[in-house]
C-alpha cells in the first residue's frame, strides 16, 4: 500500500492520531503501535495511536514514506504520504 492518510483534530495535535482504516496493512499498524476502534455512530473501524502526528510522521519516514500533501479540513489536520 504506497499511499497512507493520517489525521488528527486541531485541538488534539498532541494525539491521538488516526493512522488507518479497517483495510490498512496490519503489519504497518503493528509497527506504529496502532489499535483498532469503532467510534459510536460510525459504521467503520479506524486505527489510532496516542502519539502526536510528528512522532507518527517520524516513524513512517523510517519506512520510506514521504509527505505528499497536508491540509486542514474543518477542525481536522490531514497528511497524505506515499512510499515508493
């Protein structure tokens, strides 16, 4: 999976960070220390870590991921990463 989205809410820039969805690579999620959860009202699961986005980005850089873009959507910060 060469593309990855991570996100956090602006008021939570110290964590947690959402790092994947229910179809994410389980080995990558293990490397990040991510846990799967289903938030009340959602019909899907997501992976999250308690780390700040900066820590997650540092870990992903070790695996060859690079930030392609970053944006703010409402109260959410989103990073798109790619690995060759």
